[in-house]
């Protein structure tokens, strides 16, 4: 007996400390559990439960199902109004669950009711967004309306004149309370007719409503235009069938056009990249946007540029002349392009002129760059002298072939700049000094032909490097 009394005392204390232990579930009060012929627009109401933190409601057409709504929260409100009504002649299964503080959700037993058979068309409805006679409406607005009791679908008609259907022509929305419109015209009165219907027919006597869209008051003068940094001239390199020009300028949108010979334009791209394969005139358009009342206004800036044919430069030769102030270097290029020249730097110091003056005598590198980006060529100046830069023999017999001996370098990587060449006989006696830029030595000394034999030379470059060797005079 003492143990039983202790258990009862513990249970009383537990209930006092946690009033939700043994919490009762709510009961349907509208409609009642088991009621039949319930109107399809009937709200769902139940008895309030104290001490909870919320309700979850599920409505289904099968036991425990959520085909109509599934675990919809109603907060602390002990009712739920089906947004688009309930299906007719259907058993509705109601599951109400309780949110309990610091406890799992409590699922209450099923309750049911049966809806009526609908035998009449639905009533009319009215707009809730925009409301009738509203003004300054955004052009991207969606239509929304009140639920029409007994309706299972809606006919939507929208036009710019009363009774018109030039925007929406009697479209069915389905059993929903909204319709997504495409963008409406600015500053325009819009006329809307919504006709609810069900299997018994359409509502009659529904009244057309209207609203007016807004007109933007902002202008492009108040925004930041994009900046175009595309150059005036762009190259189509001879080695490429097509090329890509990319804009790194920030903008909301891009358009690239080819300007045709007759002045018309062809749209080529709407991204920040242009792929092109023809020379000629082009136009790029960048724009930012202003939005008001749902309408988007473009604020563009444009630039015309030319695509020209170009190619990687080819360095044909480099002429080097010694002057009192230093070397004079002149670069000769053959290719179709617009080039610039740099001495000893591939990154900076480029100039339009191919001539460099007052250059210190030493090894240098010449860079020739296509201004339009097709490529760069380079040539080393004052490479090391080699005996291979001088012929091994010559035949001064007056036949016009190999009659002169002269410095004749063969190089694909650099130019050899020789200041002077001295020739000696086999005993070391000086015979003649020849100009490296002249025709060369004809095999004579003081007007007399010298005999066939070996002779020696000493060549000195502009940076005072020397090389010696010998060659043969043949007659």
C-alpha cells in the first residue's frame, strides 16, 4: 500500500511540473468529426489546446495523407482556411499535430468529414493585386485574386482596351489564385476580367477591373555609364583564321556589330567576347540599366573600331654604323603590319622609329613588335665573331664570280657588327684595310695582283672584340 501511494504522489508531482504530460488532442468543431455535406469553402476549426507552441495541419484524401496540404503550420491559430477550397464529394482526412515545448511533435488521431456535391457554378471574384483602379503599377506585376467559392479553375482575359484580349486571350490559370504576366507596357491602362468556373459552368456577371502601369521618371543622366577601352584598331593576324576580342570593361550588357558596306549592321555577339574573321569596321555597345516600375531602361555607350590585317614582323637586316657619339642602328623589317621597336627590353621603351642613335658599342637585342598584337620578333646584335663569318677563299680572275674577299656573316640569330678588317701576307706584313660595308679586297697590293697563296686577316668588332684567321687567294 505504501509503494502504491508513493507512485500516485510521484504522478501528481510530475503533472504539476509538466502540465503537457497526458495532453489531450483537439477536436474538430467546424466541421464536426464525421460530418457530411460540408461546403467546399468551409474553414477547418478545432478546439484550442493550452500550453502548446503551435499546430501542424494536414488534409488528405487518404488516411494520414497530405494531398491537399501537408503539415502546414497555423501558428497558435486553431483554424485553417483552404486557400482554393476543397474537392467536392470527397472524404477529407484531418491530422492535427501539436508543437510541445522541449518535446517531440505529438500527432493526434485522424478525424474526417465529407464534402458536399457541387451542383452550381462558382461566384465571381475580384483582384487583390493590383486592386481595381490602382495606378503606378510595376510592369512585371503578377495578377492575384480572391478565392471564388466552388471554383476549380479561372479564365483570365487581359487587354489594353476595355473588353480587349491583346495581352492574355482567355487563358486558364488552373486551381490557383495568381497568374504570371509577361512584361506589361509602360504608362498604360490595363483591363482585366477573371471568370471563375467549375464542372457546372462559369460564373456570370463578373465585372471587368483595371489598373494603370507607371511611367519611369529616372533618366540615363543619373547613372554611371560603362567605360570602353577597346582600341581604335584591332588586328586580324595573318596566321589566324579568326580571332577573339574580349572586353574587360564592366557593364550590364554587351553587343558587338559588324558594319556592312551598305551601312547596315549585323549583330555578332551579346557577351563580353567577339569572335571575328573579317577585316573591316565594327561597333561595340556596352550598357548599364535603370529599373523603375518593373521596366528596364538601357543606357548605352558605343564605339566604332577597325579590324585590320597584320602579321608577325620579319627582321630582314640591321645596318650598324659607327659614329663619334656611338653606334647608329637601323632595323629593316619586311611584313604587313604596324610595328614598333625596342632596344634591349621586350616590355618597355618601344618607339615608332626603326633607328637608334648614340648606342654604346656592346651586345644588344633588337625587338620589333606588332602594335596590334600579332607577335614580336627579336635579333641579337654583336654576337661573337666566328671564322665562319669569313670566306675561306676567293678567285679574283675577273669573271664576276667570287672576285672579292669580304666579311660575309650568315646568321639567323644575330648581326655581327665589324668595325674594320686588316689583311696581312704570310709573313705578317700589313697589306690593306677594308671597309666591312664595302665590296671587299680584290687581291691587289698597290695596283699589282698578288700571287695565289694563303693570306691572314684580323677583324675587330665595334666592341673591340677581335678574331684572326686565314684564307686562300686562287687564280
